[in-house]
């Protein structure tokens, strides 16, 4: 992270130590653990098993998403995907973007989670766990049981197990009632029975004496809630990266118009064929980012411009020394809605009442949403984008 901008932690929250200018990178952070969403992977969104870098070239990605197999992208040299560097795990064949990622995964968690020749065996305990999760948590996905599995695997593989357990303990803990609300939100009305089934399958696949507290019902529910409220959505796309590179090209006016027109038409074709699901999507646990509090008028936002799991937190406005760095857990459309609507979303998804300056200034608003907003809420509940703040960020 740029040393001039590096923030400090003060209780719950992140605060600037020095002046930060609008557009500055506040920090770049890699997750402790991350995992691609299971439906996303099943639908052939090919991502590096370790860093979630999109593995399709921009052209392959555009052809699949648009349903046009003969599509040729102009300026193919702007695609940064390097298929010649990709490597598979020799045992289970999961793919990595590089030998470095394959080794990093093996060193951190993959020795425990590698299915070897059983990777297509539906009766393997880990595959049973994945299948059960997919039947309970449909797209749009906001979490994954495999993030919990990687937490367990990282501790199991670590020489210093206490160190990893301490790292994970920095994320928020919840009361029993709050944990039930989180499980209800992720799994639906039948969440108690589903949570019991997941607990049973999780224990069968991954039980470890060093982590026995995570495998009793109460401990499993706490782990589930930790991932449900702290997991930050990650979105990667080789096509998006190619489009950004095209935007940066200096071209004569006519060529620029032709290229922009081509890209506009491509996105129309993709919307018709695929809808809104454009990215490789997953989630990760980020220590610094998870300490950022919410504001409906955020002064910082997270993005993933490197087409991998590296989170860039950038300033949306000038930030003074001592000022709190806040992100928004709401997307742009949600932030423009009434105070009552914003509070409803935050209360249901993150279990808190917002008291940011915008909410305080609108306290006199009627605690009613318009019929139109209520209809929107019905459509918007559960909606997330891979690169938005999906889950509550709490103390580190």
C-alpha cells in the first residue's frame, strides 16, 4: 500500500493518518482466503482456483457470453490473459493462472481440499457438501460454503495453527439470534434443517481436532455467520479488462467511434444472451477492508482492476487526517433511495441501523416507502454485483 496513504485502525473503523486525495489508492490488499462461487464455476466461468483471475481470453469470454462463436475482437493484443502460463493441479485437474498460484494454493489449503482422482465422484464428502450448498443457495450468489472449507484447510495445513486461528478471530462475532438471522437470509425459511445438514456434511468432509470448536453446532453457526457478514464480493473479467484497455487507446475520431459502437453492440448481444452475469464471481475475507464502516455517502470504494483477488481501496473524495474511511454496503441505486428503504436493506442484510450524516440529515422523512420503492425492494432483495460491498465489514 502507498505509505503516504496507509490508514490506521482505531477501535472499530479505519482512519486516515495523512491527507488522502480523491482518486488516490488507499491500500491494495489480498484476502486471507477466497473462493469462487459454486454456481458461477458450474456455469463455466473459468477462474484461477487460487486468485480468481479470469482464465478465458477476452475473445473466448465475449464469444461465450454473446453466444456468437465466430466473434473476433479488435485489438486482441490488449487482452492480458496468458493461456500458456496456465497450470492444472496434477491430481485433481483444477486450473491455475500460473505456477505461482498453483504453489500458493498447495502451500495454503489445497493439499487438504484436493480431491485427486475423485474430483468427479458425487459421493466424495467435499462434492456432497458442494452439491448441498448449491441446492440451498441459488444465484445471485452472495456467499460460499467453500470459503469456510478453505478457512479450515488453511488452519489444518498451517505449521502455526494458532496464528491462523487468531487471524480469523479478528472478524466479527455475533449473538446467537443474529447468527440465526444471517442463516435465515442466506438459506431461506428452512434454514435450521439446512444448517444442520451442512454442519453434518462439513464435519464429515473436514473435521479436525485442532478446530473442534468450529465443528460443534454453535461453532459452525458462528463460522457460517462470520463468512456471511464479512465475505467481500470479488468480480473478475478478462473482457472488462480488455474494454478498459480499449477505452485508454488514443485513436482517430472515426476509429474511436467504430470501436465504441462495436463494444456497445457486444454488450447488447451479451445482455440478450446472458443477462447480468458477466463476471467470474466469488468472495474473500479481507482484514483491512473488513474494518471499514458503512456510510450512505462513502469516501472510498473497493474494486478489482487487476482481474484477480487483489482489492484496491480508492478515495472517492479528499480525506483529511483523522477522518474515518467509509465504504458503502449498498450499490449506487440503493444509495439513491429513501432513508427508510436504505435502513430496511441494511437492517435485513447487515443487522444494524445506519447513523451516517446522510441518514441523520433525513431523520424527519416519513418512515414510509412509496409503492414504487416497495416494488423495487421486492425485486432488489438479495441482488448483488460481484464487485459491490456485499457483506458487513466489521472490526479488525
